[in-house]
């Protein structure tokens, strides 16, 4: 039988990436086909992928986290691979990147035109949007960048709640959400390009737990930005300490001295959220903290936050976070307790 040729994968490296994602993805792809037989039979198998780290000129790069990345190839030496992985983009949400990555963007467009599958981790989806490849397509990115992606690239259909999105002709544009969801991305790509069984082997070897709930539990926090409008910023500062009181929006209107209609319009313009949506966001962030750190009944948490109707609180929490309060506590409360129990140096 003729041996199957390993699949070529290029992982893009720039100064605005971190080495952990670049080399973490490299390690997972190298593991596929090789490590499961090694662990279970004592003999390494044949790697299914040949990952290489590529950059504009192939020279060593001091990455965003201070680690030096040594690329294997320059763009000029890397023919269009089957798959190109774009790690996170370590820039602030909203920071303009126009004209900043012209060589990288041109290379991504060329790879896509030659049939490469393009996959991004975390905020790397911004690169695909800037390249014009996401116009009219579904997309996701790190929860802290979703609003920026939607605002600066209005032709892109952003889904903040989804941890993984495959889009475009032939679903050749694949995006993972925030943080370690690049692990989900790597497993998806291994399953798609090799097999589900091989992806499961890699997951079991590395104890990877799929991010079932997506990133919606974290997505709302990024939207509660501080307004530049001094009057609205004052109301934001006040409501941060008084969100649990009755009729919080009416109290902010009175504090502002504006007619209610004018206040609501000005608040929406300054923050991107309606006043009541902003209050709910503050309350739900506090609810998460209380559910993680305390044993209070859900009904008591709702009352503490200013919700007299616990069933309304439950519905609001589930719609906004993607989990019921009880499910959120089960998922994240144990994590907080384990971290708190860890010995301190």
C-alpha cells in the first residue's frame, strides 16, 4: 500500500502573536498519527501532518509575550499549503490595523485563492476581515473583539456566542473564539482533514475538554465600555454601585438632569447599549461572581441583585449567558474553588 502523504500546514507567525498558540497548535498537529500508537503500543506512528511556522521573511521574531519565534520558512519559500493557521492578533480591540499587515494579508489572500483552508484562533479573525475574505460571511472571534469586528467590518455576520464557525465556499474559512478555544480549532481541523478518531486520540492524549458552552458566558462584559461623554460616564460610575436599587434607569435619568428620551438616546450613543441593557449587564456580571464564590440559592442571588422575580432572572441569565444559573455554578464554581484551594507560595 502506498503511504499517505502528510498534509502540509503553515502556521503564521508575526510580532503580534504569542508563542504559546503558535507552538501549541504545532504540537497538536505533530501529535496526530504519531503519539497515540507511541503511548498505547510503545512505537510511534506516522505523523499525519507536517506543520511549519512561516513569516514574512523567515527571520526570528520577538513575539508579543517576549518569546522568540524562529520560523521555518518565509512566504516566498512556502507554496500554498492545504491549511494556513492564523494565531491571535495581540492588539487592543478597536486598534486600527489598516496598512499594517499588507504583506501577510496579501499572502493569506493568495493562499485562499489557491485553495488553502484558512483557520484563525482568537482575535486572528480580524486578519481575515481586513483581507476582505469575510464579507457576507458568518464569523466569530474572541469575545473582547466581537463588537469591534461587527462595527469596523459591517459586511461580516458576527456570532459572539459561538466558539467555532466554518464559513465561505467549501467552508474554507474556519474561526475559533477566545483564549484556549484554539484547542477546539485544532481538534476540528484534525477531524476534518484526517479523521474523527484521530482527533479523539489527540484530545484524550492531551486531556482536552471541548468548550461546549462557547464563549457567551464571557461575551457581555466587553460591551460595558466606559463612555467618553462625561455626563454618561458619571451615570455609569454611579450605577456601578447602585445597580441593585429599584428603578435604576429612572434614578440615572434623574441624576443626569436630562429628559428621559434624551438621556436614553445619549446613553445608547455613548455606550452602545440601552440603559436597562447596561444595568442587566452589570447585574449579570455580579451574578456570575456570586454563583462562583457563594452557596447562596439562585433565588437569593436574584434578590440581592434587584430582581424580585427569580424566574425572570433565570430566563434573563440563560438568554444572555447561554447557561442557566445552576449550570453556570456547576461549571465555574468548582474551578474557582480549586484555584482558591491551591497552595500559595
